[in-house]
């Protein structure tokens, strides 16, 4: 049996409404109030029958979906990505850098990069000529003998300090074009 997206969204609304009604009926009014529910809404949740709750979920879904199934699916997919990797991806990490720092193949890193988009300031593919000297100065200040041995924390710090993508920094390091 195939379920349409609207039907699934309605089911999710129904599950959430049912849980909220359960909370209201089991004396968790304060938790609901702290989330912004007033006494009138809590009373409405307490009075809903099973069939009324089902109809309400379909009505809500038909007017204005309170829950975005696509966003929920995306959040579930992103939850599978380790937090350290998310930081790297937000800082514009390339597949090569992901492979080096996290030992993942191109297929996995490509999938992760589709899930987490880099922040606007970290989308460079290469270091702009005006930033090369600043980057190498930051790299030379690290307590390492060989910049290719930079660790995860260090490259994140350099990326944030120089406002350059990890992918661009890693490409520059691999090219070894020190100035």
C-alpha cells in the first residue's frame, strides 16, 4: 500500500496532536503552557475524541501544515552525520578533505555534502590570491612541523580565523605552494 505525502503528513499531525492530548489529559498542563499553549487550547486538547483528533489533523494539514515532512526527513538524514563532520561541511569541506580527516569514501562524503550546505562565507574552492599570505601565516603559527599533519581542530580554527573554506585550505596545503 502506497501512502501519499499528504496522508503521511496528516498521520504525523495526528500522532503529535495525540501526544499533546495525552499530555493535557495526564496533568502536564505546565509543560504545555511553557511551550505557549494557553488554557483554552489545553482544554480543547482534553476534550477531543479519537475521531475528532483524526479530523483535526486532516483539517490542519489541509489548511497549513504545521509539520514539514521534508524538513523532518532531512533532519533525520542529517542526524546520521557525526557532529564533527557537520562542522566541517558547514565550513565548506571538500571530498578530499573529508576523506583525509574522516576516512570516508567519495560516495559517503558526496551524500553528506548534499545534506549539509556550507555557510555563505565558506564556499570558496580555492584560496583567493589576496588571502594566500594570511593563510600561510596562520598555518605557520600552528605547533606542527608539516602542515599536511594538521588535525581537525586546527584546520577548523584556521578556517574560522581566515574565513576560508576547509576545502580551499586543504587544496592549498596539498599543493604545497607555500609563500
